[in-house]
């Protein structure tokens, strides 16, 4: 099997590559821009085949897809940081929607029969009312950020290209997922990095925070990528599936759990720059449809995930 990962140098892409390589049953290709950092894949780079590609350029994508001729595609490349989408809405929507459209059009023009997993997002649900949780796939989509809107666009394109052209697309709506190598702009990774810096005397004993009242459904990235492969093996093409733990964590509890793993005494300060114009207060999903289709369930406790993130930053600050 020839597996193609877009965004292979990113957080999820690097874990997807690790997981596929560990199975030993497929050749792993990755699309990467020439200026992408390879820090996340440096330990496995000699086992991968990287293809230079700008996903926003149709000719570049078509050339790359023709070169690889993949059996499976894991489309994980995106502008994935919600706050950035407020500052760069046009770039976010262009990057996320046009990149996917180029992949679909390339497969269609080349007549390739690849299975495609597209990484949609729980941010598509946006404004969720208390009586609507846990969130099912049938819940209305009320996105509250340009990022959420871009993921709705990706999601609907996946549906449309399956129905119109028979592309073998599976839409996975991933809820929050994290682990070692998570970008420092994301809340739990940012907390862990700040704690590691305080431990080493490189930051004053103050942890800067945003909204601590939001509640999120967290899954370890290593469980998530296992689910992504199962989605292509067992799910129905054209369908959408929530991939999540089914449990929610208040952001304050995330911070408290990380601090409990450290001996530092710190002050907590809210940073206005970390607050969003509008925030999704609660995201907790119903994963029963995905579990029924695949037998998947999370295996790594979130406390273990947070411990691994903190240890990652202790080794890298």
C-alpha cells in the first residue's frame, strides 16, 4: 500500500507517519513545502519519501499525486490554529478549502481510486447548546470562527465529491487531540512549555492564560491517528464520523493537572491577548457512530498525555 500524508511535517502528520511505519505494511509518502521544518520527522525521515508540493497550487498538487499514485490519502495539512484565523481569515479559508479541492481535482483528472480521509473538526459545530451535548454528527453546524467556517467548507466538499464523482472520501470530525510535539500556540502545550520554562528558571513564576472555563473533549494524538486509519478500512465513504473520547475537560483542570506534576509555585494571570472575539464554551462529542463502525476506542488516559507533553517540553526548552 502507498500512503500519502499531507502536512507530514506537522504535529498530527508526524504521528500518522510514525504509526503507519510501525505497522510495516505500507510505503509512506509525505507532501511538504520546501520551507517546512522537518523537526517533527527528523527521527523517521530516512524511512519516508518526501515530495515537495504547495497544496494551494493545482499544478504542483497534480504533479505530486501523479508521482505518488497513492492507495490512501490522509489529508492533515491545514491552517489549524483558531486564533490565527481571526487575524488571517482569507489565508485560512483559501489554504484549507482550495488545498483540498486541488487534491480532489487531481484524483479525478488522473482517474485514481484512492481512499481519502479528510480531517474535519469539532469547531464546525461552534455554538452548541447545553441540551445538545454530547454532540452527534447530526447536530447543526454553527461555526464561530473563520477556521470553523473553513472546516465546514472542507467537510461539504468531501460530501459533494463523493456524491458527484464517487471519490472514496471519509469525513472525520476530530475533537481536540494533543500529545508530544503539539505546537506551543495550543493551550495545553503552551501551559506545559511555560511550566517547563519556570522549572528551569527561564521564565518568572507566572503562568499566562486565556479562557479557563471552556470545556473540551481531548483525545491523545496517538489514539487519533489509529482512528484515522480505521476510518479508511471500515467506514462508509461519503459519511461523517466524530472521533473523540466522549469526555470533557475544563481548561482549568488541564492547567491544574499539569501543575500537579511539577513542584513549582506559580501565579496565574489572564492575558487579554489570549482571549478570542467569540469562543466555543463546550465541545464534547458522541463517538458511538465511529465506535460502532470501527471498534475504536481511546486507549491512552489523558493524564498520561499531559505527562508526556510536559516531559517533551522539559526536554526541549
